[in-house]
């Protein structure tokens, strides 16, 4: 009998939740009105690796300036990974980013900042 007295509040809470009307259950929030349209941003970059040299060309077709930087990860453990300085790619502007490793290149990518 002691077991049922200990769990009586739990049983009551479960029974209460089961008989709640459907409208009382929380739903996802519905936004009325227009959602803000995201503005296009970001330069399109093309990266080329030739041996130990990496070159990236970034063209920004949008009216907002994109700040781009080239990051190079070298394959050998003793070869130091490199990052270029941040370069401003203005509207309708193409910039060239370049860097290198001593030996092989493992990966290269371009980062973007507003």
C-alpha cells in the first residue's frame, strides 16, 4: 500500500496530462507577416593547387564588401600551415590570393567575413 501512496502524485500528473484538451498543448510559434529576405553575400572563389603553390581568385558580384583570406594546410607534420592576410573584395572586384607550402599541400580553403 505504501508504494501506491508514494506514486499517487505521479499517477495524478500523468492522468492530468492525458486529459488535457488538444488546444492547451504548446505548438510551434507561427509568425504572421513577411519574413526578412536575406541579402545575398559572399564572393565566389576558385582555388587551384599546383605542386606546393596555391592560388585563389575571388570575384564579388554583390554590392557589399567581402573580406576574404586563404588558408593552407600542409601535408608534412613539420611544414607550417599558412594563412594570408584578409583582403577586401569590393563590389564587382576580383582579388588574387596566393600561398605555398614547402612540400605537398593537404587542403586549401577561403574564409569570408562581412
